[in-house]
C-alpha cells in the first residue's frame, strides 16, 4: 500500500530521498510549488505568521462563545470522524467547532501548532456520514499539508478587503487565491483518501452548489459537469481568478481523475492506475482558467 503520510516524508528526508512534497505524496504539484515559493520569501512568511498568531485567539474565543466545541461528550459522531481522518492522514486530531449558519460551508484556521476546523450547521444537516467524512478529511488535509497559516491569512485579508481595505490588500489576495485554488485540489484528494468514496465526494460538491435539500434529489451530476465546457466559451470564466476555490464542476472532474491514480487505487485495494504525475498533468488541464 502506498504511504502518503508526513511520517514517510520525514523518513525520506533523513535517508536523503526527498519526498514528493513537504506534506504528502498525494499533494497536487502546483500547490506544492506555490507553497515553496511562499516559504522562500521569509519576510512574507514572518508577516503571515505574526498576523495569524495575533488573530487566532480572537477567532477561537469567538467560537467558544458562539459555537459548540466538538469532543467525546459533545457530538461524538463528528469526533469519531475527526479521529478517523487524523489517523488516515497521520496528523493530531484537529479540534472541531460547529456554528449556527444557514450557509453550507466548512473551513480551517489557526497556526501549524494549533489548528481548528469549523463546520456550519447547514453543512452537517445536508451531508450523509460518508460525505461528512469527505469534508472533514478535506479540512484535515489542509493541516497535513501545512496550508493553515496562509489559509488563515487569506480569511483575514478577505475580511479586511470587504470591510475597508480592498484597494490595499487586493494585490496580496490575488496570488493567495491562486494558490488556495490549487490547495483545494490537494485537500479534495485528502478527503477521498479518508472517505474512500468518490460518489460521496461528488455529492458533497453538488450539495455545496445547490444548497437545497429539496432540489438535490433532481440533480444530474453529468449534466452539471457539462456546464464546465459551456463556461469555457464565455469571458466570465476569467472571474474565477478572483475566487478562492475552483469552480465545483472542475473539482468533480479533478477528483475523478485522482480516483484513477495508482496511489488512490492502491489505498482501496485495487490494481493498476495512472501515476500521480500523469494525474497532475490532467488536473492542470481541468482547472486552467484560460480555455
């Protein structure tokens, strides 16, 4: 069975055999490349860490006051999913909070030493157990792949931009958004490795897209993915450059591509499959904006 854990990376480094990425062998190479470029800019790295450390306790305090902290005595079913995903991805069990929100969403924030996952109540209500495993696995993937600091910076700067400083922070937000779109592909793969269920991942994307339990039963996934080709012919496709996430039909297609990789197929006991490098080439074609 392929070993895609951070522990394997550490072993490779000690033996002089660099791993595929700083976090996991399944990581999307374009995400890894951008993370490396950020880390080489030490001033940016220090500024990002300082910003996150300053705001982390404010955000955690707000969650403790307005959300519900998950644990063995509080929402144990969610806690068990968190423990499963942490074991699968070889990271400490993340602290999860559930907040009251009608928006189907989840996110991760904090520092590399202390990370938190936030689940909106509408998301928990909308998803099946396998779909929730996919989402929590996705968020845990951000922790394993060391996305948390820059992801939190993106959250904080986006809040600043919407409040009062859009003109000043937009030049910083553009490259962060470009990176995060690629990081999302990495973490969709993490979600699949945790759930071992391509259909569950696909359905979670569709539920994010429609936000309606009543209409979801009438959704056709193939028709939805076909929208992607139609959108490529419009100038509106360039607006994705201002988005933090790839368009959902792209994420479905990219997830399906990863499901055909040797790495994933081995993890579920199936033979054969494409190399992760070939999957990355196909993924880059899927998520590109200019065509």
